[in-house]
């Protein structure tokens, strides 16, 4: 088996249907693949849709929402592919995406992990390359400082990154995340302490510590509809997921003083968010 595709789904049945249709209509070339859907207790008919329309999918239906990392690991444990692709359900590949990506990986043995070019519905490149988080850029995010200085995150976001060239990077987006089986053998599974967010950054960091390389390549493209599951969750809940994962990442990788500084800063960040939303509400009420 050349490729195992693992999709973790939660209440995005329509986008998942589009995703699976694109996969099974893609140009396979001369490689074989298998598709897993790990469903985190969807309530929108996802399970029934897959069973009726895509019987070739290997479906795991969880009875609760296990989060991204734990659900991915369920698929990784039983995957047989030389390459493992973690693919978000709200993505749409092109007919040549998988063929091009597998071919590129075959020809670039230095890449243990790789991501492709992501575009939005308008065909615009989604800027996904990130440097590893530092205390200063994450503090800026927590305290909403980019609202005061738009360029404060330029280094972290790599605003001048050339998405037309293949290049080694710190980390790539988890929505299209291809790994070699040998890399998983060396690094292990995703860290399940991350329910959502930072799990792919953590994995790329572990790859670097193990002497492996993470690459971005424009040889393949994929449409990213961005956050279809998140739209169904209240902002306060998603913010909690983000905060908890950020703190866990810093506790794992950085000096403890950085973890505690971020922990202290978060209540101020939540207050600033609340104050900004209240100010916006009052401004709208006056018009």
C-alpha cells in the first residue's frame, strides 16, 4: 500500500462528501491507497452518508469527540501505507494532487514530512508556513498586539515566504500533512495531550529534534475551506482549546518561566477580547 489517507471528521458531512468524491475521482497513477474516516461523534448524518455512498472507506465511528490527535492516531495505528496523509474533511484535492505529492515524496527522500500548496475558493494561496512559536510572538497574539502593530508577527508568519518554491520549513499546516512511515516509526504517534491546535507544530518540532526534515512543496494543490467544524463551536470554547494547547506546547518545549508568563497573560488577553467585542457592540448600537 503506497498511501493511507486519514480524515478526522466532526459534523461536516457535506464537505466530507465533496472531499471523498474528489479522492475517489483522482488520478491514481500506478500507486495504491486506502481511506480512513475517523468520525468524532458527528450528529449530522455523516456515518450514514459514508456507509451508503462510500462503502470502500474504512470507517471508525467514535462515541465521543476524541479531538484531532487521538482520532488521527486511531487511523495511523492500522494504516498500511508507505506514506500517511492527514487530510482535513473540509479540503478538496484536485485530480492530480495525490499523484503529484506521492511522486514528489518518492523523489525527495530528505523530506520526512511535507505539505502542499493550499488555496482558498478564490484560488488565492493560503499562507501556512510558520516558524516555531516563541514566547514573544505568542504573547503578542494573546495580548492582541497585532491590532496595534500589524508587522509584529511578520517573522513568525514568514510574510515574505515564496510559495512558488519547494523549501525546508519549521512547520506546515495540519490540514494536509504527509508523513513517511519511517518517520512515524522514529518519532511515534501524535501527542494526544493536544485536543486541538499545536499538535502538528509539536510533531514538526519532534521531527527536527530527531534530525528529520519538514518541507513545503507547490507541486500539488488542495482547496482549503478553512475551519468548517470550528464555525459550529462557540468562540469561547475554541479559544479555550487554543489557550490550553498553547500552554501545553510551551510547558513541553520551553523554559517553565515562559509557560507561566503565558498563563498569566491569558486572562488579560481574554479581557481585551471581551472589551473589544463590547466596544464594537456599543459602536454598532449608536449607528
